[in-house]
């Protein structure tokens, strides 16, 4: 069973992700007034807002799970994103608006999340014990596609985090925004890698829903704030193609996981 601290963490984190997504996506052009630091261009804010809303999907799904075997599938991505955003914040602390409530709220939340997560996870692992993997293996055709998506996200995430101004990106980034975007890319890369390691269709649904939401929302962000794009046509086409393929991969994973769960439920009747 999932312990109460983990349930509470997922629920609170889902609420915070919902608020962050709203401040960054619909209010992408108002970050100087309503966010922890000013983000330019608005497409960058919308990208991050989309990532927060995709994280909301995963967190809300995980909060509803009663077994640790299912709920834990969200944790590697959550830990990765939280830890990297904390490091990013400390590196670029001078860029944050610490004269406002928004700036201090961000700093306090990310300074608290990592140690609280470490405590909650250690308690959960002791209570749940080992978790068996591979009970409902992923189809052979899914694994290489999922692995390729994880590698692409990992490659761009590492490059962006290490040298945010040297990576070809469809619009202009700053060191802070590049590393913030990279934190989410690496978090979703870890989620895909963990799904491969778990090798269980029943546990794929939460990450698949989140990956579908991420791809759909990033395409929407590009459509809404496309005037901020500075890359050539080929660069934009490659960006759109990646998220379009990711959308299909996420939707296929969600469908396969749902179908597998329905077959298991029918077989137990």
C-alpha cells in the first residue's frame, strides 16, 4: 500500500503544478507580474507551463493509486525534475524576483521538496518492501520506440543543461530558461527509462497519459506563441515532428495499458 505521506505529497504537488501551469501558459506574457522570474519570450513560459500541466497529469494519476507498485512510477521523474530545478534555482538565484511573494514561494518550495521527498520515499520503501517487475511485459514493438524517445529527451536535456546557449533550439533561450526546460526534458526521459525498466503495461498508463499531455500541450504552445520562433523551417519541422511522434507514442501506450488492464479485470471475474 502507498503511505499517507506519499499520497499527500502527490496531491499537494499536483495542485502546485496546476497553478504553475496556469501562470505560465495562459499568462505567458505576464511573468514579470505573476511569476517567480521574468521569462522571455512568452513561448518559453508556455513550454514550461505545458510541462507543469503534463506533470499534473502524472501526479494526479499517481495520487489515485493505492499500491506502491503503481504510484511509484511517477516518482523518478518527480525527483529528477525537483532536484534539477532546485540546482537551477541556486545557480541563477540572482534572476529571481525575491522582492515578491512569487520569488520566495518558488525558492521555499524547491528547497523543501527534495528533503521531504527523500524522507517520504525512505518511509514508503521500508513499508512496502520489494516490488516485483515485468508481470505484464511491454510489447516488443513498443520498447525500442520508447527507448529512442528516452534517448532523444536525455540527449537534448543533458546538452541544454550543460550548455544552454550552445544547443540549437527553435527560439531564443537564456541560461536559466534553457536549464529549466532541460530539467523537464530529463525528468520525462527518466520516466520513459523507468517504464522500460519496470517492463509492465499496467504501470505504463500514468506516464503514458502524461507524455501524451506533454506532446499535445507543447504543440499547442507552438501554435499559440509561434511568433517567437527564430529557427529555420527545417528546425521547426524537426521540433514539430518529434512532438507529433511523441503524441502518437503516448496515446498508443495509454491505449495498450488500458486494454491490458481491461483484459486482466475480465480474466479475474
